[in-house]
C-alpha cells in the first residue's frame, strides 16, 4: 500500500466533494454486481406514506424525585405532534431493554454487572427500580422468547449467553442457565485485554434459532477475520445454545438485531469503521495533489455510512475489506462498495463485487445501537409499520451527529424501509450531548420507552389521539317559501241598453273575484251583471290572491245605451 505523505488539506463543501469522488479513476472504483440472494433488491416505493415526524420542541416532564442532573434545568426534546415525553425512571447506565407483558421493563447496565426491573406504580407514583439479576459479566441485550410453552428471558453477557425461566411478575431472574459460554471478550488470551466492542447482542426467530452478534475488536484489522470464532460476525445456535455455526460475517459491530414481525428475516444496525483512508486516485481536498490513501477529516465526516441491512445465511457484508459508498445516484440505498485502502487495496482479500450490499445507510458515525420493529405492538397506529433506531452519537466527526431516535417507515408490500425521519431529537445542543439514546421498547400500554446511558434515564414517549373535530354547526332553518306570485285580473263585458254583463274568467291564478261598478255597486263571482244610469263609470275587478296585477279596470259609457 502506497500512501502519499501527509500535509495540510482544505475541507471542501460536501456536495462538491461528493462530485469529485464520483469522478474518481475507474481502476480504483468498484461497481458491485449483486450476487446470490442480493440480486433481488426491491427499491423503496416513492408512494410510501411516512407518519408525522418530530417537529415540536416540548419541555420534558420530570417528576420532582428525578430532577438531578441533567434535569436540574429544563430540558427540551423535539417530538411529533400529539406526543408527550416524560422521564419515566432514572436507571444508571441504562442500555438495552425488554418489555414484559405486564408492563415491567428489564434494563441492562453492563458497567454495574446487573439487569434491573422497572415496575410501574399502581398508585400513580414513580415506578419501582430493583435489581433483577446481578453479578453478571457486562450484560447487554435482553430478549423474551417462548420455547415449548416456556417463556425465557435471554440475557447476552460479554462472554456468554444465559437464559432464565420467566413467569409474569417475577421480581428476580429464576433458574438461570448458561447455554453458550466462551464467547470472545477482553479476557481472551490472544486479545491481551483489548476488545473494543465486546458487548453482545442477540435475537431469536420463529424457528427457535438464536442469533449472536460477535463484534470486532478493533476499528479495522485482519485478525478478526482469521480468529476462531470469527469476529465481526453473526453466529446461529439452537434456542438451547447447541449446534452453533457461522451465519454471516463482515458485520463490524451489529448492535441492534431484530426480526421483522411475522417473518424470519433478520435485520441489523451496524456501527461502521472510523478514520477511513480516501480510496480514489484523485484530488479530494482541492490542492491539486492525489489524495489516495490519506485520512482527511472532510472525507471521514461522511464515510463510510453506518448501516441498516438484512442479513442472510452465508452473507459477507464487507468489513474490513469493502466500504459502502453513499456518493452514487441512489445515495444511502443499496450502496455499492469501495475497496478499503488499508486492508484490501488491490481487491485480493475480498472481491467487493461479491459482497452483500447494504440496504440502507445511516449518516456516518451516528452509532446506531438499538433496533425495534413496531409491527405487532400497541404503538400508535400511524407509526406501527416502522422500525425505530436510536442513534448514540458521534465521537470523531467535525460536526457531531446522532443523539436522536430515528424511524424508518416500513413498506409491508416489499418488506423494505423507507426514508429515515426523526422520531425524537434534541439531546445534542450547541455541539454537546446532554443525553445519548441507546434502545427503544414498546410497552403493552403502547408507550415507546427510550433508554439513555449518559444521563441514566428511561423516557416515556406517549401518544394522545387528537380530539375529534367539533361537530358542524346546525344547518340554518330553510327560508320561508316564497309568496305565491299572485293572480292576474282580466275581464270582458258587453252591454244591452243600460245593463252590462261582466266576465272575469280570463283571469289567471284567481281564486276569488270582486267587482266594483263605479256607481257604488259591487258584486262577487266570475261573472256578474249590473244596470247603470246614464254616465261614465270605471269598473274595477280585483282578484285574489293579491299581486301586482290582481286589479283590472275598464270604463263603461252609458248614454241611451251603455258601451
């Protein structure tokens, strides 16, 4: 491996830097072709409808008994609409959790060698925190699983896996049985006390197979790939710990392990390597010199991504020889690999074309830890098709990232995650962490519990359905019907000598006829007659119903005869 001498480099804008990386020499770029099971990689459908993301900054509710640091001052977190967040319990070093059917939480603290029981109060007070198991060797992951009608609690310690027989309401672990021992840890002779990621994580599937993540001892090294057992790997056993074998490798530090509910498809979140050397023969920094093999902060900041991916039997996910590249048109989806400069510069140790691609990338150095699927839980309905991943936060990025809980909406049709959104954020303020989330669990009450090992806290994220909209105002009464249009009066007459006959049958819409003959005489009816004296008379017909034309007049002139 040839490294160009180290010198001062300038940080370019990330978007420009990505464009430079895409222009790298083709002899150093690897364009992976999917192989084996990875050939059928469904794309995320744009039609996936994510639930509302974190958008409201709210004050964390803290009981008076729990207001020690960092809650000696008001703290705020950003959450989605219709949620509230409260400090549920203070548990020092709280790491991984498991929710019991009765609402109890089991919480691990590797540093205290203990698993704690957090039991909700029946009177509305603080939950009770007691020791469920002690004297363990760095206990980490906790899983409830039923085998043959017996419910077990599996606890992953750094050097072993043990299980306890569980009966609802148990205050302490019962009938502990070590089912796997001798797992690599800091006391393993060949490691000389150095093991960067010795904590273990586990999952069990519907066929009662137990999966154990054995993380890497280092940032990047060859020895982990040649050890027995292989490190940076996944092993599978029977539920009783027998018949263990290598399941998958190239997984640097898979902390969150979970099966999509209703399937035997294993997904993991992975902490990827740090301080990656630039893998292309071109000028990343903009000073006109080939940057191949240099470790530059501006490149390290966003490379390689942390990972969220399916794990198949026999898969190899690249570490330490191949690194996923997010600087392609598909971004964080189904990323191709670049050869690792330190361990695989010429591709001789692993052909990156054959490595299993990573389904979904997460911002580099975010440190995803827990992985919880919400399907099949009592989580709020709008959020139930989703995976929740707490991000512990970065240590070696120029601008810190992580320290939040993200959610991947899940597309059940293709069993793939959609685009990451924030569920809870706000632990990172002005470049400093006041808390660092680790794991999430859903209680039978539908609340989402979040552990924070920096502040020693369990948070409770609670959803309250928005109130129904007020009923619409009553409809106004209908307007009164319009008055009838009224009648139209019309009549004819004919006279013989001084007697005239009048006929109002030509009127329309009339229901009555009233006559005034002009000499004081009146009559009613459709037809009538009247005898005059000599003179001129105005005859008026008035019909009902009244209207603008319900009156008609004519003049009768009478001399010797009327006309």
